[in-house]
């Protein structure tokens, strides 16, 4: 391992790289043809003060590897595109601070396709782009609300303004953007009124998504509720004083079972949704009763399918978005994660009203209650989906599944209810939990 201690060495390497002709080739179709932007030579000139600063800051520390041997090579006189500039900055950061250490975050960014325009680049380039995004050096623009995906505009020439921002984030990590553990961009401005209830707030979700009451806010308690026993807000889920951290990590890794469950329920076609659909849906549930509970669930789903076939039911989902930063514990004894859904009843002979208490014939659940559920209507809403870690006896492994299967408009608190409505005629006192 080569250790570069003196600032003059760092500068010499940069000048050496500028004239090297043996370089990783960025595909020609990815090279910008516009006449604006800066050249590689200009970019390296801008980088020199940053390199001097990093050399000085790390003069008594170990640096990592031979910068010249693994850094992307460019043609000095040609204009840089954004992909090349990002790679150069990331590799300098690697040299002075080490490789990207959060392997889980790196994997989540890749698996969830958080960056939408990197597939045309070689794997060496993609790796640098994923790292730079995970470090918050570059985050690009959102591809739309609830998508969780970003565009870095990688083929465009890098402007002087963009280059200065990259360099600023290279030398000052406090200027970088924060990224959630599942690879989404966190925002710190225009926050929801109850932002203190959450560990972070995502850029791609509106305030109303976060401001909906938690399930424990909508429940009356007979005694004054205790945090850690009756409820745990999202902000405290990472606190071992209140929450079993091993269980929390399990929930964070498998929360998307809620997304899978909703995707199956809201993408239904009586003509094609048969045995595989039934088994896939059944696999998303929690079975505290073992094999017998699984058999009972299969039977329930089969009965739903019979009714749906008679009703000629077709559902089509457009968007499902889940933020694991909303994971919380509720008084009913299980955990919840908040989801946004947008779907449509494409066809049905009959769609029951919410008052009929039969809407679970449209959307499979223990209870479905949606005010504007009707044929042809586009339905949008926020739902807190119940999750529970349990031991799957068939494979002798702990899994996360759906517990209380409720889909409905429950965005209000039942403040007009009296204690006796919850606890019987002798009850005189009831407590609600206020949001932070």
C-alpha cells in the first residue's frame, strides 16, 4: 500500500493522470456533445486546492492505495461529463478516507435501483457512482413523488457550478446530503409539524404522509400509556431502552413484505389470478398458529377468489411506496410501517360501500373500509400496515409477516368517543397518546 503524505505528491499525481492516454473508457454514447462545460484539465486545476487541503489534513494519517493506479483516467482537453467528474471525486475521497464502509447501504441503493441512469456504464464506473450517491456527494434530482429514485444526468457536461459543489462536498463531509439506510434522500427543510416523531423525513414524500396519526394515537387507553410498553414512535425504535434491536434490524430488512402484500392485493384479475397468486399472497402473512393457521389463510383467500370471480373483479395498482423510517410499535401488540398506495377498481359488477362492511370482497383483508372505493375511481391513501416477526416452523427461521390485516381510511382520531365506548359502562377515564 502506497502512503502519500506530502501535498506535492498528490498534485504531481493529478498532473500525471491528466496526460495518461490509457484510461477506463466511458461509452461514446455517454459522452456529452454540448459545447459548454469544463474540460478535464480545468477540473483538475479546480481540484488542486482541495487536494492540498486533504493532504494537509491527512498528513499524520494513513491514506489508501496508489491513487494513480486505480483512479479513472481522462483526456485532459475533452469536456468532462458528470459521470467522469463524480468518479474522479469519489476516487479521491476513497484515497483519503478509505472505501465506502456501509455495505448494507451500498447494496440497498443497487437493489432498489435508486439511481435511474447508470446501467449504460461499465461496472467500475457504476461502483463509483453508487458510492458517491451513498456518501451524499451527489444525489441528483427526484424522478417523482413516491418513486424513491433519482436521476444524476450523467451524460451531461459537468458545469463549473456542479464541479464546485462536488469539490465542496469532497473536502467538507458536513456539506453532503444524508441518505436513509434504504438509499433514499433525506430532507431537512419544510418539515412536517410532527417531524420530531421520526428519525428522518424523506425528500420524496409530502408532509401529510408523515402527519397522519399513528395507530396508537387513534386508540384510547384505560391507563396512562407508557413508551416502550404501550407504544414506540419511529424516533425511538433504534433506542435499546425501548426496542429489541435484533428484532428492529429484522423489521428493517424485511419491511417490504408490506409492499409485496399490497402489490398482490391491488393487482388482481379474476381471469389470471389463480393458485400462484393465492400462494404468493399467503406467503406474506404471519402464522403464529403454524401450519394450521396457514391452511386457514389459504382457505380464506380461496373463498375471496370465488367471490371475486363472480364479481368479475379487476384491480390495478399504479404506485406503492413504503418508508421504513415510519416503523413503529402500537398498543395492539405489533409493529406498523406506513405506505402510500394509488390504485383503481378497473372492473367489478358490484363495489360495496364502506358502510356495508363488505369491502373486503374487493380487497382481501380482515377489514377494508375506503370511502371512495368505486368502479373506475382512482384511490389514493396512506395505510399503516401491520408487521410481526415470527418463527416460521416450516423452515425453522424467523420471518416478518402481516399480522392484523386492515386496509382503511383511519386518518382521524376518535376524540368524540367516551371511555365507556371502549372499556364498558363503568369506565370513566381514558387516555390518548399525543404525537410529538
